[in-house]
């Protein structure tokens, strides 16, 4: 790089820092206020879970009589009544003064026990290790799972369907514990340090979103799990120069592009113990990924999804699981049920929704140029289109089979926004459920009976607002959190909003973007322009939703006289069709850079400022 370019970068960086410091004196947004205070904190409705029985939901609320404690409260959307199911004082272990700090919780199947996740530690990106406790609502007893094991080392603890045993991963092996007597049984035994049971390696977590690596059968008799053999994967060395006086080295198995992957296989084991029965999925286990596995309701069949290493072919296998002698699980030969392919790549995060007939399931695919919903017949693999029109289904939320409708997230008119729609189970035109006067991004947590939902809505100019609504009318029953205090704080700032636009770069190609202008913007003047850039298939930057501290940082720069903008180039996961997303195949980074440069030139030509 030329010395002149280095100087420009240094001067620009110093200018931004100086502007940030000057914000304090200007009475506008400042770095300290954004990142080192609670002035702009978003309040959220924490840990909401719908109860399977009835239509109540539970959430954590700050305790009124225990410092730093939280009560678990159940709310009935019909009557509005609330009930404290578990008080913070009930979650104080014997010999301690403070209640458990709840990072997460899950209800038992009978909803008379609560599994609590606490004292967590981070593995790669996420906090997936910690301690687990069981609270019994009938006996009011608090019981720690495997207290004799190292603290903050248990992973993915799950109650079985009969709520009398809990399974978990500990140092790469699967264990189960009986709740009545505390006895622990080890189900797997690593033959070498390079074997991982019940959780995943680095690649599967980072690229395929798999970390929790085992599944209880619905009858609670069998566990299906992933096993990884990392022995042939080269190690990467990280150097930590900041933890101690001398550098610390950490090594872990990490396959670079084109190098050897972990060997992955899945098997089933009885909770009574015994040998694992491995499922013989075709293909080299180091060059095929098994990224999804789920049980059928009858506990007699596993459904397994497999990707080839190029990730352009996705296969769905079904495998019968039988009970052998002494109750041992035996896996039969898997049967190929469905294949989805793409000339570029297929999306690996497809969640199968089985329909009540037991003979078909719902599947999202881009096979017709849009991400559409299909009904697939297991017997012959035939896929029938259900969602009609030139638009993308962004996500499948839930299926109301009793009323014959499917709830999905889509935004046919604006790729930066997200709305709730429903589609008939027999197919047809999507019907919008989200009110048309609420432009922005919407999330829904729908009750099991599909009559209610926790609805959270935000936009680039409005912090999240959470409310309890009725479906399908979208009638608001109760506002759960409106972040009014934050809105009042923001109202005291100078007006400085996101402006969304499309910029034309070549024949027929328009790129979505947003821009923040200074409060005293004058189109006859010129301003320095700062871009927020990502541009890869993992995420959009041009989204009409609350951006949090990142958005406030951009707003602070705009207050100091900068234009701040972002462009979604082709290849980002915007709901603009398959061709938009996959035209970058075999040219990752090349087309993105060209689009960003073309958009910049077009903006300079179109806007003199």
C-alpha cells in the first residue's frame, strides 16, 4: 500500500476518534454513554416459555424480596392472571446465601420439574458448559445434577420424556443420572482423546450450527448421538499474549479449506447401557456431513439429513430402530427418502416438520428459484409446492395442523423487513397476519395451541416492543415491554434516522442500502462517507430493525458530520430470490467487492453530497 493511502487511513481513524471524544462536549451521543452506561440499554422479556398444557407462558421477573434474584412467573393470556410458580428464595441451594443465577431453563414433559442451567462457561462462540439443577414443584426440592463432577463442565443436560432421568455430556462422553437415587451411568467411553461423543467439533458448530449432539427417543428408552473422530485433523495454534506475562499457546483440531475433516457418524444406545449400534449412512464420513438428526414420534425411526462436502446435495434418510436382546437398540439399514440439490449450494439448516398423516413432511427449498415451502411424500420423495408467488419464505415458524395452516416469516415487498404470514396446508396464496401499519422487523413465539403469541417488533428508529397478542387477529392483549424509558432518552437526541434506498449499479440490478445523514444535513455541501460492510452469505446488514449499540455508534458519527451507509451486495441472504443469493458461487469476495465498488460509484454520481 502506498504511503499516501496509509496516511489517509490513519488520519480518518484519528478523525473518527476525535469526533467521538468531541461528542461529550457537544451534548450528543458519546462512546461512554453508548458502551459504558445503561442509558441506552434495551429491556427485554427474558426466558419466555409456553407451557404445553393449557396456554399459559412463563417468564423470569425480578424478585421483590431477594436481591439479585428472579421469580419464575406463569401468566394466563385469557384471564391476565399471574402466578409465582417458583420464587427466587426457593432457588437458594443449601449452604448458600444467593439464589442460582439462571442462564436458561427447560420445563419437564410433565411440567412438574424445572431444569436450570447456571454457572456457565464459554466454548467457542457460546456458553454451552455449566452446572445443572432440578427444581421439583411438588416436593419443592432443589437437586444438583452430578455434583461430584467438575463445576461448569456439564453440557446439554436434558430430561427424558418420563422425567425420571437426565442425560448430559461430560468431557466428551454421554452420561445419564436417575433423579430418585442420583445414580449415574456412563453410556459411552472414549477410546482416544480425539473422540468426541454427544457434542461436535469446531467445523460443525461454526459452519453447520450443531453443538448439542444427542437426542432422547420419545419413549425415553434410547439415545441417538453424534460421534466425531478428529485424529487425522491438523491442529491450529492460537497465541494468547494478554492473559499472562508470557504467551500462552492453545492447540485445537481445525481443518483449513480442502484439508481433512473429522470423521462423523451417528449411533443409538440404550439407556440401560451396552454397545452402540452405528447407522451405516453411505459416503466417506470425512467428506459427508450429518448435520440434522431427529426421532419420529413412535421412537421406532430416526430421520437423518446428510450433506456432501460441496454442500450441493442434501439427502434425507430414514432408519428403523429396533429393540434387541436385553433392550439394546439396534439400527437397521437406512433408506433414502428424499434428495434436494442445487447447482450452487443447498441451505443446510432445513428443519423437517412432520405432518399428522405420518407419511409426509414440510421442506424449504430453492429448487424453483425462490425459497419455497414444499410437502414431501416419504414413500416416493415427491415434493409438492405449497407457497405460491415470486417471493422467499424466510423461516417456517410453526404448523397449526388442526386448522390446516402454516405460519411463516416473509417480506415479499421489502427485503429489509420481516412479517408473519400464514399459508393453507393444502397450498395457496400467503395471507399477511402482521398489521400493515407496523413497518419493520417482527418476531413471534407462538403458543402450542396457536391461539396466542409473544410478538416482538422493532425498526431502525424504534427499540424492541414486546406484547402478548391473539392469533390470527393480531389483537394486542397486553404490552409486556415497550422500552418507553429508552424511547424517551432517544427523543432528547437530535433527529438522525436511517434512510433506506435502492441503488442501481447495472442493467436490472439494484442493491438495497441505508444511509444515516447528519442532523443538520445540507444537500448542497459534501460529507465524508463511512461504510459498514459485510457482504457474505451469512448475514444482511441492510435490515429495518433496532441495531442496538452498533446503530447508536453510527448515529454518533452522523451527529459529528459523517454520512454512514451500508449496502447489501448480491450474495447476501436477502429475500430477493435464489439467483440473487447464489450468483456468487465460485466467486466469493470477487462479486461482492465489485458490487460494493459499483454501488459507491453510483452513489457519488447520483448524490453530489
